C-alpha cells in the first residue's frame, strides 16, 4: 500500500491479541444468552463498527447513535447467530451495512446522499486543534475519493480495511470469488492512489 493510502485508510481497530477461536467461543456463549460474553464482544468491536459507520453518515452524533443501534440489533438477534460459515466479524459487518442502508432509506435519501464531506470534529479537538483539523481534512479527502470508485470496489475496501475481514470473508459477504475480491481490491487501491495523489498536489 502506498504512503498516501496508508495514512488515510483507518488504522486497525479490530480486536488485538485475541485469536479467532476465542472470538468464536465468546460469540457462541453470547448466543446462549451469556450477557458477559456479549458485553466483551461489544467492547472489542465497538471501535471497529464506529469507524466504519462514521465514514458513511453525516455526523459523529449520527455515527454514535447508529453504532449503538447496530449492537442493539446484534443483541436482539444473537440467539440466532451461527458460528459457521460466517465468523462473528462478518455477521456484525452485515448488520452494520444493513443498518446504514435502513438509515438512509428512512430519510428517503440515496446511500451517502446525506454524508457531509466536512466530517464532524472529534472531541479531541480542544486538546489538539491543529491535529484534529488535519485528521478531519484527511477523512474528508478519503471520503471524497471513496465516492468516486465503483460501489463494488468501495465495498471491498470497507470489508478489508474498515472491518478487517479476510479475503474469504469478504468474498462470502459480496457473493464473489476470492479472485474477484482480490481484483476489486487491487483496482480500488489503484484508483484511490491516483485520486489521493491528485488531491495532495492541489
């Protein structure tokens, strides 16, 4: 990945130091109405879901509300969660994606029609105003670039980088072959690199 994209795409926000087997075990316990297990999953995945949602809606407040709603829906459906074939992260991504679609449909807007390129200011603004303005500008630049690539390319990027799904998981979510996902990711990154390079030159 090139420097411009490496800077702008979200840093890894998924669970660290926890194996897929441990996540699976927690998800199975949660599906058996283990509140502590679901609470642990909530803590592990909230930052990841929020990062994904925050790039798709108009304001930070909307992102926070919608992220909480995603977990409310997950909790309501957790007893129906099956650990195979979908891993927990894939299952949660699907809920988040559908929740965003519903968010726009309720407002009778096209997907991303409500999104404001001027991303909401982070609460850290008062402590580091210059740093937050730079981060906000980077988020705006990335959001604009993501709006230019094709919807399938964008979904591949969202699955792989925003939600950290594997190639196999992304292929399952998108109903495509792993080779097709790799090709979409390559073309998306190539397109983003071109767009971001042009943006940095202006």
